C-alpha cells in the first residue's frame, strides 16, 4: 500500500485538527520511513523478484522491526507518548499514536502472506490485493480521493491556492503508477535509496498544512 497511508493521514486531520499534516504523515508512514533505513543498515531484507505479484515485485524476506504488528503497536505507543510530552494534548496524542499501526492493517490488505505478527518467526499474513492491478488502483486512488476530500472539508485555505498541498497530491498520484508500471529497481540498494524519498513528504505535508486553517 502506498497512497492509502497518505489518505489515512489526510483523513486523520479531521479527528486531530491540532496535529500538523507532517506529523500525521510521519505517523501513518512510519513503517515505510523506517524500512529503507533498516535495509541500508542490513537489519531487514528484501529481494526483487520481477513478476512475483501483479502489482509488486518485492519479496519481503524479513522486516519485523518496521512491519510486524507487535512492533507497529510499540512504535505507535512510543509515538503517542513522545507527542503527548511534546504537545501536552492527550486526544491528539492518542490519534497520532493510533495512526502508526493502521499502516500494518493497510499493508495486510495489500501484501501476500508476508506480514509478521511479531518478530522472531510465527505466522505471516496478508490478503494479497497486489495480485490484481485493477483492484490495487481502485483501492489506492479511492482512498486518496476520500482522504483529500476529508482533509478539505476539515480545513480551509488561508488565502490563494495551496501550491504545496496540490503539488504534493499530484506528486503522489504520479509517482505511484510510475513505480507500479515502471521497471523494477536494478538493486536492493537502489530501491532503498529511492524509498528514502518518502522522508521528503513529511516537511512537504507540514508546509502544505501551514497554508490551511481549521474550518469552524
Ligand atoms: Zn509498508
């Protein structure tokens, strides 16, 4: 899942208007922010197997720190506690923390049964949405459109066009099919470095959010 995680961050703005969209994106995408770092450190492993699934050539050999359900819950708790200490806002901290393990749920829909429940073995699960390109496109873009709509009902522009916001949405909408239909990355190292680009979306989303005010 890719766009779906951003969609949940956008939608969460309605429930947590005080949180920056940058914080919400970091929360919903924390697993995919961590993953390329852990790949480069050699802690987690992936193999590139062209044709493995219709919508993904990645064999996620091992990624328990970034993508197991238990660790997602731990990261969510840590994220919520840090936010609470920083902002002293329990309600927002709960939403920001709870957003972290939603990543696992959405990936569970998309991945083949490669999602660990906890580190160190045990069953792996996944519903395999990526076996179908049309289903993947409908779900990913459907979620993105819903997320954008909810964000725009919860906020209003402080004036003029929000170029940061719309450029981010267009960037996401274009980069996703490019990765889906383009050639697979030439190496795991190349994949990890390109996946690090996800960190850029955090300050980008924060800048977009500064241009929006809460709708009363
Ligand atoms: Zn993920």
